[in-house]
C-alpha cells in the first residue's frame, strides 16, 4: 500500500516515558492518562483541537470503560467533536493506527488525523468467561496480559518459544544475541546523553503522576523507568529462560506502561503549516504486513519490511535509518542478516529491547524516534518494522527531507 500525499508534521508527535510494569504508571487508568497527555501535547505544540477531523485510538489490554474507546478518549482529550475507530492488533497496533490515518487522509475521509495508542500491562485485567457446561458450572478465566504472553491458541506456544524456534532454525547463537543487546544498550545511552536531549525532543517531561482522584501528585517521571545497566559479564551469567534454549532475561524486553500520539495530514503545505518546529518534511510512503509459519514470529519482520520497501520503491541499501520493535534480540540479528543491514545503522537511539514494551504504543514511539534520528542525520529514507502476536509483523517506510 502506497500513500502519495500523506505527511507527518515535524514535531507533531509525542510519547510518554515508558515505565516498567508495576512502576510509576502502574495504577493510572490508561485511556484517561493518554487523554491527559494528548491534551497537554497538543497545547504545547500549538495544534488547535478543532482542526482535527479524524481520530483513532489503539490499545491491546482492556481497561475500565474501554468499551467506549475512541469517543470517550476524544471527549477527555478536548476533542468532543471527533470520533473514529478503536483499534487492537497486538503489537502491530501502532502501525495499524498510522495506516488507518493514512487511508482516511488518502480517500478524503479527513484532512488532519490524530493517531494515539495507549496500554498498561501493569495490573492487567483478570477475565471470567461463564461456561454453564463446565464441571459444576465452573467458568473459564484468563489473565489478559500474562496468558497472552504465554500461549498462542493457534500455534500452541509462547512468544518466547517463537524466539527460540527462530534462533535454532536460523543458527542465531546466544553470543550473537548478547552482542546485539550490548550494542542496543550503548545506543540508548546516546539518547539519554546531555540530560536526555534526544528524548526531550518528543517526550512530555517531567510527567506528573497523580492519585486515583487526579488531584495529588504522587510521583514525577523524568525518563524511562526500568532500564537496567548491563554488561557482557552480566549477560553471560544469566541462565536461559527455557531449558536448553539461548534466550535469557537479558536478551528480551520487559512489559511496560505508557502512551504515544502522532498527527498526520494530507498535503505537504498543510504539514508545514502545522509543524511545531523545524524546516523538516516527513512523508509517509508505504506500509507492509506479513505472516510466517506457526511459531516463528520474529521472522515476520523481514517479509513485512520487504513488502513496505518494494511498495515505496526503496531498497534496503538506500535506508538512512531503521528502527524495530524487537521483543527479543533474535529479531534484530535475523533482520540485519536477511536485509544485509549494518546493526549499528539500526535503532541508533535505543529500542524496545531496552526501554520496554507497553504493546500498543511501542511502534509509535519507534516511528517517532526514526523520524528524529533521520532529522539528526540530515534526512533520508527510514524503515520501521516490528513483529506481533500470531506470527505476524507490520512495517512502514517514510522519507525525511531537510528544507
């Protein structure tokens, strides 16, 4: 799918810091929290709420009142005139939100579209499903977060097992996983340098966390929480999570909480008019998606990326920057090998392997960082690709140009 005239106003996007589960954001209701952050972000960027005529909200973990989804979010965010779909596509939710925006803009359904994604993996819901035919009328239950990590009802395996399957089939050693993990942590250090100057380009910072009544400030977040320092010695000392495997807790991501948003418009001039800062043009070029064989989720990032690149008319060699959702280091080892990418050209400011994975908003933050990394480097083509539950993946290609 190609998008001939869809643009992202430079700076018209944001992401909260991501906090590891059961951390500072663990008790905040995710949709009202996203609405509060969105209202603040729009005001700080001088974006008039009444100019937004399209909207979607993405999340993967149900929360109280989430049945009302986008309309409820819109009302709280100061957009009571706007509505649109509520989207859930596992870890591809962010890309699907961006693509939904692009489709609406391309077909004339909107001129200025807001895509927001929010999730809280902390304190996830425990769901009871009535089953009168069960033993003694006993129903079924599910922990939406942990059970989703642990069991794919189609492939009959955990997400961790998919990483082990790919590592075994592709010959990805534990040493290769640890090497790329150390690189990703070193790259994240560049984003936090100079008081987090890179992160402050798009993060609401500091971020006040209020109590359940929304009155008392109980914590102040000034960056990602839950990022632990690592070293070659520390990684080497960890045991594989699965017996006989190669993936350790050090070479996979951690669940997190947070939200992110992005404005998209039709037309370059419209993007320039609303861009909060900088003489930079950002054009969304294409989208790709893919699904691979059962139990091999990390492999899906490659065919999704190839599809998006082909639709954009761009080769992997032309890419100036790549970001990825990499719940496992295996993902990046496989992606770099298959597309012949220099691992150092990928995730130059860090990635979800390091700063965590709130699921729905993870991709949006990665796309934001892709834009900012390209702008720092003087422009060029960029690719984001990330895997998702169901052995699937989604990707987008964009172009950043300096004026």
